[in-house]
């Protein structure tokens, strides 16, 4: 994961550490990564990473917050693509967007959004 090193990734250490944490969580799926794992992934000394995040919990909280920001932004973009005076179109657009992300939706939302069975989230 050396592609997250400062020489190859222009983002700051904070953003690179969060990206590394999320990648490691997806790859490992058994336990959250340690600060040492993140430091190795971003090719930085452990002390630099620990200066930003007191412990693994703080790093994971920051990662979840970042993921929520991305989710909110993508949902907002889906809603504003349609007629601002048509709340039904906004709702349907949001439903299609969330289904495309693989998020589980209720059958009622899927039906309202007109999603075929092969498009529904598991």
C-alpha cells in the first residue's frame, strides 16, 4: 500500500491515514488495524500517525466520519440531479442511488423506485 506514501499521494497524512485504515479494514475484515499498521501503510513513522490519532478508536472514528461525509455528499448529488420541485423524483433518485451503492433498502422503497429484482441490494 505504499501508494499512500507522501511521495506518491499529495494528500496530507490525516487523509492518507484514513484511506489506509479503510483499505485495511476492508482487506482484513477480522479486526481493526493498529496505528502501527496504518503507519506502515502510509510509509510514515508511528509517532507521526500517533500525533494525529491518540489511539485506534480515534482513527476509526475519523474514518467513519469521513465515510459519512462522502455518503451525504453522494446522496445530495443524487437528489439535486432531478427537478427541485418534484419531491417524488428526488426520493426515487435517492432510492436508485442508494441501491446502486449496495445498501439494503426496504421492498417498499425498491418498489417505489421501480427497481427490478436484479438491481435490488441484497
